[in-house]
């Protein structure tokens, strides 16, 4: 399932086999929150070098509904993407979007219990309940290739006592997720034997929590490793804590995680953070930065593709007046569609008149930058 082909200290290069294809690691996963990577058609993702995309369980469950997507075949067929798909559990969105529901309806509606979490849809005010079992079932309906367990993601700052309590709940939920997942896999296997069809199981990843506390991070990792999963994610590292704490969290957590399992750092990071995390032994990453920054005209420009140890990139704001008559390419070192066909002056013009094509071109370039970074980290 996961093979390490080359390793130097903690840094490793490998191959993760999923039922939808093989993924070379380290890997960057673009976020297709609502079954779409913003401004980039699925047909172009492969050209850019995308191996796997990330879908959002919370959003797809509410709209258009996991049952509708299942009737379409699965999320691959629904969004016309044949490669691997990872879906998150929905837990982070339940808690993070509570504030939005509060703004619109006067209450965030988030009620956490042992059984799961009740919440209010921030768009229409309807109540929903997400349990560990429901999260797994929704992801199975979506046809995910890598399924994440439901966890509680405590905000920053939180007390040691609160994070300890949250960690214990996350472990109990992880066990319920695994138990339900295994039952459903056994049922599917039995059905496949009767019908004579092939059934290949998706992978199930757990999520290490523990906030900014060394003892709790290590305890969370130990508890989840004892339960046994196909891979391990490190969560709770993009919830408002100082970014410099990432180094410590990885140092506390990674050594406890199995060598023969993939490690996934959730929701982070900047290019230099990805490099540091790979050096610490992490294999998988996702982040909204490439397309989000692209939509605002902020572009990543290579300074040095061969030496990632120092200041290897800079950022460019295409909205600046100085690019109005700049007829050079966006980045002379980039091989993306944007850089090989269009100038800075043209892209600045598109942004100045709010032409959506500009969002596409900028997002394409930024995503290619991140993918090229991952390729360089793989030695390609």
C-alpha cells in the first residue's frame, strides 16, 4: 500500500497505492471543496501534474447531497475526475462554520455530544447531525479513495484540560469510525462475492490532535497507532496558532507514527512550510493557498528551483501598476499554460477589469508552482 523508495534521515520519497491509482510522494493535493478546484477544469488538472484531489464531506453532504452523487456513480464520475480522491470528515467545517451560522441566524447551533455533533447549516438554518458513523457513510457514498475519521478540532487557544478532553473524544470517535468502516467493508465484500464483482476497499486515515501541547500530541498519536489505520494525518495546525509551532508539533508527533504508513499534514502550508514538513517526514499536503492567492492576483515566482533550503521563491502582486506595460512572462522558469502563453501586462489587464479568465490563469500558475515544488521534493 505504501512503499518508501528513498529515505535520508526523516525525509522520504515513496508510493501510495489507492484503488484509483498510485500516488508518488511527497504529494500536494489541490482542494476541490464542492467537487471543483476553483477556476480549473478537471481536464486540466492532469496536465498540471495533479495526482489526487481533496473533496469536502461537509459541503458535498449538504449540497448537492451524497445520495445524489452516489446516484451519479460516485464523486469521480460526478466531477469527471478519474484519479484518486481524498475526502475530509466534515468535522473541521462543522466547528469553523458555526460562527457564520451565528452571524446569519443568531446562533451557531453547534452542540457537541458523545454521539456526534449537531449543527446549523449557515446557508438555510436547517439542523443536521453528524456522527462518526454518518461521516464514514457519507464518504462511502461519495466513493472516496482515502476516507478521514471524524474528529473534534479544538480552537486555538484552548486549555490543556480542554484539549485533553477533546483528544479522548477524538480517539473514541476514531474507534467508532474504524469499527463502522470495517463492518461496511465486510458487507461490501460479501455482496461482491455473491454478485461476482470486484471490490477494492478505500483507505482509512486517522487524525492526530493535541493542540500545542507536547504530551497530548504524543498521547493522541500513540492511541491512534494502537488502533491501527492505513495512514495518519496531523490535524489542528491551521486553527490560529502561531505558525512557528508547526516545527514543534511535527517533532513531537512524527517519530511516533509508523514508518510504513503515509503521513498527512492537513490544511497547511506556505511553500517553505511544505519543504520543512517534508524534511520532518511528512508525505501529503493540502492547502487553499494556490487558488485563493491566485484569485487575488498574488503569484508565486521561482527564484531557485534546485535549492529549496533557502529563499527559493518570491510573490508578485499582478494588480500593481508597474506591470501595466510588462510584456514578459509571469515566470520565465515556469512551464505552465499561463507562463508559456501570456504576459504580465495581459494578466494585469484581466484583473483590472474583473475578467474571470484572469482568475483561471493566475490559479493555474500557482497550482503548477505547488505541484512543481512537490516534484522537486520527489527528485523528479
